[in-house]
């Protein structure tokens, strides 16, 4: 049942260890790993996955693509065509009566496995902290609850 030769046992153990190490490395490089770079928030029955390129490290004076994959509880997507969504960008720290420094227009984009999600290009004027505030309400009343998500971004 078991090999009597200790050398064979050692070789099999070593080969298994190499296979496990290779599997671990490959799993770290898989597309699922890119999901670690996304921020996810939930409010009531709505969840938003947020990402800004490149890799959540935007640079001042350069255009950065930001997008928000919206879903209902259970995973059913909410496309921009179903949502009256708005995005406001605030410099941090905010004043008592803050006014957004940018209010970029959202458009439906396809990114990763998502289609029709709200997205936009943002050019941050200078390095520092910013809050991106996404608000939304259903175009069809009662389709999903209104929401507001705030994402903090550090710009280099």
C-alpha cells in the first residue's frame, strides 16, 4: 500500500509541496485577485463596488476612470439606465458648507464583468484627499431604495 522506499516517499512529498506552492502562486495571480482592489459598501438592499484607475492610485492632473458596479441584495445588477445617479467630488478636509469641486457626468460603461455601470473620467486638480459621493434613486419608483455612498481617495 505505501512505498517501502523512503526516497520515493520524500520525492512524492516534495513534488506535492511544489504543486501546492505553484497552486498558491497561480491563485494569487488569478482575476479574482483584482477584486481585492475594489471597495464595496452596502446601504439597505443596495451594494456598490467602487474602483478608480490606476489601481486606486490616481495622480493629480491626469485623467482617472472611476466606476461603480451597483447591485440589489441577491446580486441583481442595477444599471445606469435604471438609476438617477449623481457623483460629487469634494476636497478633504471639507468646510462647514462644502461645495463639490467637481460634478462629473456619469455614463454607462462596460468594465470587467459589469455592463452598463455608472462610470466617469475624473481629473483631480492637485494631490491630496478627496471624497467621492455617489447618490442614486430609482428611475422606476420602488425599484430599489435611494442610496448614498462615500469613497475616500488619496491622490498623488
